[in-house]
């Protein structure tokens, strides 16, 4: 998707949120009470910082409004529709409970195959990545599933070797490994995905697909490295926890890591767009809009254009 399209969608999402906040007189941000003391401590505190981040959102949005450049009328209408749908999605999608819902344990006796993790970080010089696939439920019978890679911001045969295949679980098997070769390129902070499909004698579990991020953290400042570690080590994946981990250390690198961690929990492109837009909205008071917007545009550059996105909203 082109940067101007992403900016336009973001503009109308922020506008929708601003209007609803003005009407309600309050913010529909996630419930601070859900955050456990352990989660807050793990991210270095920041409860008061998080509260003030939310309180400053309206003024930041109005500053952004002054620099918005409209698209042509037809595309403006499409972007406005997507922004409105993202606003509706924010009501239906409880981000604080999303991870718990997605990773709920399968019904006892139900056999399913899924990835062990929803995301993986690798260095561009690692050579290859080994991705565990696990069988849950009964392992007394055979099961088979197909897998394939697909591009996001990383491109097949440039950043990694596109692959596909089948996994066969025989009696007693509970874990298999998919190995994908990574090409050593100077360009980093790109990602691709691996998905499971066409199950035979089994079901596909909740942890699918897995997103593989090719990153180089060696160039980060020490305080950025700590923030990134906190973001990816937190067990409670929610907007509130990710924001608490960033606190006042919002840079393009920490915001990028927050996007990666948060969007790895999404099951659909609309959910990714919502989580990314809401994260930016709530981070605005602590960083320049241009910085956050550029990171967001790069992150979602793999998406199809707006005309195709509208078909993904059910």
C-alpha cells in the first residue's frame, strides 16, 4: 500500500476516534485495571506515564490535522470508510484479552497443529531459521499439514528463500521443525510469514501463521535495546502493556518493535491495521508524528491497495 493511502486511512481513523471521544467525554482505551503489578514491574513501571499519554492524545491529533493532505475525492471516500470500519473494530476487538482468547487451550481430546510461537526474530546473518510446529491433543494417530512462506516486507529470493512443503506427524510425534534459509542482506527490519494450511486428520490451531522478523539490534542504543527486550519478553500482549514498556523512550526503533510485537497477535489484516493505528494514536504525545507515521507506512507497505482492503472487512 502506498504511504499516502496509509496516511489517509490513519487520518480518518484518528478523526473517528477524536469525534467519539468528544461525544463520550472519555477515552475508550483499554482498562488500566487489567494490567497486573507483575506486568507493570516487568516494563519498568510507567502507569502514571501511560495515563498521561492517553490524556494528551487530542491535542496531538489536532496538530496532525493541520498537515494532512487529502487524496482525490474517490479515494478519500474509500479511506474514510476504512477509518470508520477500524473505529468499529476497536469497539469489537478487545486488545487486552486478544492474546488470551487466541491462545486458549484446545478442547481436551481435540487434535490440532500450530506454530509454537506467533513471531520469531532472526539476524540477517543467521543463515537459516528453524521454526517449531507442534501437535496438541492426541498424538496416537497420524496427521499431516501443508506449509508455505509468503512475502510481507521481506521478499522471497532477496531476503529469504521462499519454501513450501508438508509435515507428517506419526504416532507419538509432538513437534516438527521447518527450516528456512535467510539471505544475508544489508537491508533489515523486514518480515515474511509462514502459514499452515490443508490439514489432514487434524485441525489448525490458533497460533498460525508465524511472522519472521529479520532484524539487526546491534545498532540500537542501550536504552532502546532494553525497551525492545521488555516489549518482547512481556507475557501479556496488549496495547497497554506495550505502551508501558515504551514509556517515554519512544523512538522509531522502539515503536517499530512495539508494532511487530502487537501485530503478531492479529489474525487478519484489518486487525493489524487497527492495532497499528491505535498504537500510533496513543503514542503521539511522546514522539513526533512524522517519525511514527513513517515507521507505520514502512510496516504496512506490504498491504494491497485500499480498494482491495475494503473487501477484507466482514
